[in-house]
C-alpha cells in the first residue's frame, strides 16, 4: 500500500506568465512570435490579437519634389 502512494505523485502543471495579458497560462498555451526580433513569448490569445493589429500599409499623399527645391506657392 505504501508503494502505491509513493508512485502516485501529484504533478503540477508547468505555467508561464504572459507579458501581454499578465495571466499565468499552461505551457501548452505558449507561442513564440518569431516575426519580431528578439522573439517574443505570448499566449495563443494574445498572439492572435497582436497579429490582427498589424498596421496597414500607409501610402503617402505628399508629392515628391526634387532635393533642395522648395514647393511652389500654388501647392501650399
């Protein structure tokens, strides 16, 4: 009987602390965001959220002028 109790140890689940949401999550929920350098570690929920917040490509509306040339008064 003592042998059975010794072999049935309770194991704790390994957790990590997500830097973005601040919660302790199981290690199976951890993802590496390799699109950043250095690589960031986050939970799956935060990874999906951050991926959806990618900035859209912004196209500048300002016309390019030659270097050293001041814009004409009609443009201002």
